[in-house]
């Protein structure tokens, strides 16, 4: 299981997989009757939050490497 999927709820993963497969909101709600439109929006928001955290962590890691290289005179 990837780092991203570990941070997403199973409900969000199911919704995002259907979106990626080209499903409409109506098809998603039909497949998962316990969901409502706000649940679809929440899945997208959750995915964006995870991706934002990942980008921030990656950028800070790169800055750490740059600072180390500068300190070593590279």
C-alpha cells in the first residue's frame, strides 16, 4: 500500500477510483448509496490535502540536501 493510500480513507479511495475511471457523480452515488454529494467533494479535498503535504515534505527535504551541500562546500 502506498504512502498516499494509507493517508486516505477507504471511502475516499473508492470515490477517487470511480472518478479516475470516468464515472459521473450520479454513478458514484448509485454504486455507494450511503454516500452523498458532500462525500464526493470531501474525497477530492482529502486527496488534495495529502498531495499538498507530500509536496511540502518533498520540498523541505530538497532544501535540507541543498543546505548540507552548501555546508560541505559543494
